[in-house]
């Protein structure tokens, strides 16, 4: 099935400054404590738009995604 908003994988490269922006935009996907991590079993495709927005708004451009 061709899924318009498919999102297979999301990860954070080294250099995150734990600003919290990605968690604010997509708390279902990102969790920011002393590090930022992608939650286990996060429904990535359901939040593809929010993930893309987080990628654009991350101040240090460390969010990567494979769609
Ligand atoms: S937006 Fe970028 S710098 Fe900010 S917490 Fe998320 S990954 Fe880290």
C-alpha cells in the first residue's frame, strides 16, 4: 500500500542541546530529559507531519528520518 505519510525510522544524531522543541511538537514521538530520544514503538507514520516539522525546527539539525 502506498502510504502518503509513511515514516520508517527516526533518530537523533549527536549534538542535541535538549531544547525541547521536538517534544513540544510531537510528544508522542520524542522524549527529552538529559538527552533526546525517540520513544520505543512510537507510531511514526501517524506523526509524519509533526516529525518533519521537528526536523525543520530543530535548532541544531540533529533529527534524521527515513521515509
Ligand atoms: S529539537 Fe533538536 S536540539 Fe531540541 S531537543 Fe529535539 S533533537 Fe534536541
